[in-house]
């Protein structure tokens, strides 16, 4: 509501995933048990299949939580729907983190927007408001 009230008709969320959907880290951690320790590692009496399943589940949770703490979100705002492109291109410079998978996964989150601006939900310096939807949580920089 606030950005629509400011005149931006196009609102495109971009969330850095930093490998959240990239399985290579989980596979590497499964192959190297000393890379990341899990609560499953100390359990005895488990079959190899059950141990691998529980370790993989635990690794996904550990890595997902770690990555989520470093996730950054941005809103691309504009008035022209054709201004933003969500197709990956291979730039002429070497990229160390961004790849096609991470780029494409960054646009999967859809934030709900309303067609009409609700003045009661507009946040301004004169009348500050906390968002009322569940996925917004205030963060502190430390």
C-alpha cells in the first residue's frame, strides 16, 4: 500500500537465496561427515539408510537456517512493467556467488499486493505503522 500510494505500480520482490535451493552444499556435507556436525551423528543402532536420511534432513535444516539468517530482500519498484527483466543472462564479468539457479530462485516469492490503495495501511513518517502480515518481522542490525 505504501509504495503503491507513492506511485509505483510495478512491485517486484527479489530475495537473495545464497544457495538455499542449491543442493550441492548438502551433498558435499553428506560426503564429508566432519564438515558439519548434526545431532544424528552421535546416534547408535541406526541402519545406514536411516542414518543418511536423518543426517540429510538435519543438514537441510541447519543449512537452511544459516542461509535464512543472511538472506537479503529487495523490492524493485517502477511504473513501467517492462522495466525489469527476470530472465538470467551471462554477464561479461566473472560472478562468484550469483548463478542462474540462484537468480531464478530469487524471484519465486510473491508478496501480496492490492489493486486499490488502502489509506489505513499506508506507512509514512507522519503516521508510522508496522505491517500486519505474517512474513514481515522487524530486524535489528546487530
